[in-house]
C-alpha cells in the first residue's frame, strides 16, 4: 500500500527558532499534499493544501508567513515553522493524495517549543 | 459547508462486546465518507470508506459501516471488539475544492476496550 513518511517524528526547539518538517510519499507520486495540526484531545485541523510546483493554499486563520510550505517535487513537501513559540507546540500530520484522490497519512511529528 | 458530528467523545466497552461509534454529517453536495483510526502518537490509518454503491461497507480489522443518506449517518460497528481496538476513531467527509479532495474530520471518539 501507499506509504507516507514524516521526519522528524519528534522535535524539541527553543522559542524563536525555526523547525522544518518533511513529508515524503515513498512509493507513489503526490501532486497534492496536505498539512494538518492536531491539538491534544482534538480533531485534525487542515492548515494548508500543498501543490507541487505552485504556492500552497492556506486555510482561513493560518499564517502563511509563519508556516512556510514548499512542495518542490512529487514526493516531498516541507513545512517550516518559523520563529516558533510555545503555542506552536502540537502534533503535525501530513497526508499525500494519490491519483485516485485518496489521502494517505504520515505518522506525524510532535513539535515541542520550549 | 460540510461538517461532521461524532456525538460520543468516549466509548468504554468490555472485550468481545459489540460496539457502535456514531457519525452524522452535513453537506449540501454528494460526499465521500471515511473512518480512520489513530493509535497514540501515530498518524491516521484508513479503516473503510464509502464512495458509492452498496451502503454497507466492510473495512479492516472486522469493522463495518453503513451509509444512511436519509439520516445523513455513517455509523461504525464491530460485533466483537478486542483490547487492541483501543484507539481514537475519526469520521471524515471529503469534498472537492480546487481540484483536490479535502477532508473534514469529526472531533473523534475515544474507544476504550476493557478486559
């Protein structure tokens, strides 16, 4: 089946620094990838839709200058949390969409900002 | 706009008992429906999906769900649960926007299977 990986699985950073999270589709090409944020005991909130070779589309309320998304190839999308603050601590999950429009989810990245 | 309601935030059951996790959705257009399972500190795994055709959908791990258009429901069931089914379960609806299928998730139901 389709496999999506995320790296790193866990990251701890200091307030004010930037963190990059990678999302890779390992055995299929994904024109579209999605980035979600999940708060404790909460559902997944779609942050943005990442399209290969074009700018990401952000959901309402998500700061595009703070959450930089790059989708440089059909198998890789990156999310960079810039100038991170403790309130950015969360579980970030990506998904990759195959040609049948089904989304396959990565294992998630736990970000802790101290 | 699309929305998903999972009425039960927590469902405790005993091992080998049947379980039903409820999901209702709201949409003005035809949608696809999904159930995902999430184990602690992991991503989401697809249990089953309804795209079209038979309203009774069978998925992995012995789960099944029934699409009821008149009641706008897509409840998840399993006749006999195991300890290993303890996890968070999310119902989701997808809709087309900008050439891709976006997912809207319910708030999740925490299923706890006790011995």
